[in-house]
């Protein structure tokens, strides 16, 4: 075993290397959990052996020294880091230390905010006009990234009212919303370029570009979380942090709408638990929750350590990235024939669940990530999202040869072929059993025809026993024959056949999803069904007519038109019709007023009393549409709990009315928005 001095030296070198990769190169090489464990171990060793602790230790540092890409700029007020706790007990101990000797613990108010995984930034305004922007750097000296920040659409260049004199620093985080991050990586995949490892890495890499034109092309956002006012400024009269957040929002800065104010430790813990339970419902990735004392005078009493304020702490949430060994790379075949490489992993617990397989997207991404069997790799999982391999952690001299994409389908032996200029590879055999199975599974899924009891294992049984050969055959199934399947029985067979029969009456929008038309999801399917009312209406519509539907556009329109023109698909639709499957969107009851006829209503956040699908269905039932994005055509935006920041910003910039969720029922009943949010 190594001595304490040797272990401290090893940890110091390792953390310094990770800091360089994370803060300077924007290319993290270790999961946050590994980094946190190393820092924690180093801090404990230094506490046990203070004579071995160095003033240059990473436990005393904030961020990392600036690189040579941008001009250094000194912060007038240091941008410090935050100390971390990892569970409720540690959080309560921090609260007790904070209150000791200065206040009654149960009377302290806390401000609880999401800890966004982005890039810390300070915006400086002089006399109400944007002057410059700087990264955190080492906390005292950052990098001047003003030209790039000026391309971020939601950063105001001028401040009104009480900001027109003196100096104001607005501290916050540059981030990529989850949706924007996925779209950015999809563009990277389509271009055959390397994907970004995570939203934080993408945001940092996008901002730290020498060419502002590159930054402008990236959908960056800025969220403000701290106001620093200059000496003698009238806003020094503010007494609470929550007041400063309100002031930032008044200046049109984006602030975290989920922010909560809690009194005493129990309410504070409950608020942090709320964020942990809903972390995947937020528009941005968070890796923790920040707890701040709300009273600014009490903050002054508590003061700072050399690297962090004593009046704030970060409660880190369970990690969503871990390292494990890549055992093998295999290929799966989807319903469209797409061949997707995936990693077979040494099982590892990520985000609370055991992961043994993870996607590698396509051939180009395997090559760009340069992951090979035997490598130690970073695995990421967020909520219900399919786990993915981010990249290799170590590259030894004894690695395997680079993995080669197979030329034959592993399921049917047919040819695997790249299509056009796409990054994806497809099995070109339409009779491939893997494609057929996935088509049926998708057709029966909850978002499509919603056939209870028809999961992947049951579909595989039906195909293997020859009871079906494709999705249309489901409607010819005989309960007596189905009952002979293993682990089925007469009762279960009747339930399954009845569920299949009931799905004949599903609306056209669900059938359009179930058919598996490329690029057609719920939003496009509802738009098409609402506009054309029948499958024949969609079939005989021109590409231009289809593209004009809200939420569709030219790419989806071309895919729909191609599907409808294919003889094989035409035959499938005719067979469905002969078997009694509804090919029309049902007309609404005459008793349900069409208050939202031809109006597009966007819902963001959760609406009390409605699921997301339920809220959208209620709008469609009143004759409206519910697209996934805000545009000039949007009638209004319904704002629920934890709304999407990008949608709010877009609505505000376009002057689209925003309706509070509690008025949703009024909107449905009347079709007007009498009460708009500010």
C-alpha cells in the first residue's frame, strides 16, 4: 500500500490532469463521480495529515488556470466555487454549522436552485450597457469571451430602469437545453462528425471558439443565478437573494423558474428532494441542487473560505456517468432495417439501474469515439434515455484492433448497406425477421396502437410459431391457437385478442405512428390526422400540402409521400382496411365546442390534472393543434410547472401570449386567454 504522502501526490496529479481536460480543453476524461471521489479522498487525507497539504492543492483551487486561446481578464469580485455534500445527513450538518452562533436554524430562509451542468460566466454591464463577458477561469482571472457571448440570443445587451448607472455583474451558466443538445448531436452524426460527450462539454466547446460565427450556429442559452452590484449602487438596498433573482427576471434574463424558497432545514431538504425526483423533467441537465442562504446580511456574516462561500452548498445528485469495461460490440436491426452498433458492457450501476448494454449510434461514431473491446469506457444514462457510451477513458498500448462494421446482417445474412450520404447502415432485406419483429412491436407500443400485453417477447413467440408474418396478421389471430403458446392459457389469449380488436378503433394519428413512417412522431401524426382526416387524404395530398402542416416540414413530408407511394405499403393499408382497422380521424362530439379550431397551442411544463399527452389531446379535441415548438403561428403558450426555457424565450421574443396552467380549462372552454403570465 502507498504511504499517505504518495497517495496525496498521486491524487493531486490525477485531479490536476482531469481539471486541465475539463476546464481548459473542454474534453472531460472522467465521470463526475470519479472526480468527486478523488477530491473527497484527497480532502480527507489532507485533514488527517495537514503537514502534507499544499497551498497549491486542487482542494484549495477554483476551476483551473486559463488557457492561451483568449485574453485574460480579472474579476472585480472573485467567482468562487461551491463545496459539495452527497446526502441529506451531510446537508443537515452544513445547515447546523451555518446557523451556529449567528441565527436560529429553524428561522433561516434558503433559496434552492438547480445546479446546471454548464459553463460558469460573468457578464459585466456599465451604466446599463453590456461591456464584456468572462469565464470563471481560476476564480480570479478568466477569459474574455465577449464576442461569442454577444451571439447568445437570450443575453440582453442593455438593461433598463435602475441598471442605467454604475457597474453590475450578472453571474450565471451557459448551457444547452436537452432538446437542443440532442438536435446538435444528430447534426454531428449526419455530418459524420464526432458527437459531444454531454451538454456541458458542448456548451463549453461552443462558447470557447475563436470564431464567433461558430458559436452563433450553436443553440446556446444563458441562465442567470447571481447579481453582484458595484459599490454605492442603489440595488445594494436589496436584502434577499430572491429579490435579486426577481430583478434579473425583470431585466429579461432567464432565471430558473423551478427555484424554491424554504424556511428551516426540513423544508430545505424537501425542496432538494423535489429536484432529485424531477431532474429528468427539467429542460436542462443538472448534476445537483444549490442551496443558498437567502438573507444577504446573514451571508455577509458567514463570509467565505479561500475557495467557496460558507453561505452556500451544492448537494450532488447520484451520478449518471460511470466507467466500466467494454466487452464486445454487436449490431441490432430495427424496424426500418437500420443496423445500430451497441456495446456489451461489464454490468455497472448508472443512475440507479444496472446497465449491461449501451448504444453506439452508427459506424461513424464508433470510429470517431475510437472505442474497442477491452477498453475502459464512460457510460452515460439519463432517466429513461437509452444508455450510451461516451468514449474511452484509457488507451493502452495493447488495445484490440479497431472494430469493423459487418457487411452482412447478423439476423438474416442479407447485405448491410450505407444509404446515400447518411451515417446509418441498413439491412436491405425487407423479409428480415428482425425488421418484422420490431415493426410489430412498434405498432403495438403505447404511443402507437397501445395493444396491452403485446410486448417484444410475445411478438417473438407469435412470429416463431408462424401465427403472424407481419403486423396486419395481428387482426386475424385466433384465440384458440394463441392459447397454445407457452405461458399463455385461454384467459390470457382471449385478453390479448380482445385488446388487438379494440385497437381497430384507435384514431388515425395513432395508426400513422404505428405504421412506422420514418421521421413521423406524435406531433407530426396529430397534425396530419387533424388536417387530412383520413389515410386516403394523406395518401393523395401533395408533398407541398403535407409540408404545410404544423409540425411537419419538408423532410417529414418527403418521407410520408415516399411511404404512401410504395406498393408494399399501399397493400398493407388495404389489408388493414379490409380487416376493419379505422383509417379516419374520428369526428368530435357535437357537444364538445371547437373553441380552438385552427389554433396552435403549445404546452410547456406539467399542467395540473393532465398528463402531457392528455393536455395535447384536450387541445386537439377542441379543434386545435399542439405542436412541439413555438412559432409566429402559435396562438398561445400554456405555461405549467418546470416549463421549457427555450419555449418561454421564443414566445417572449415573438410576442406570443403565455397562459398560466391554472387557466388551461378556461382556455379549453372559451378559446381565449383572459389571464396571461408575465
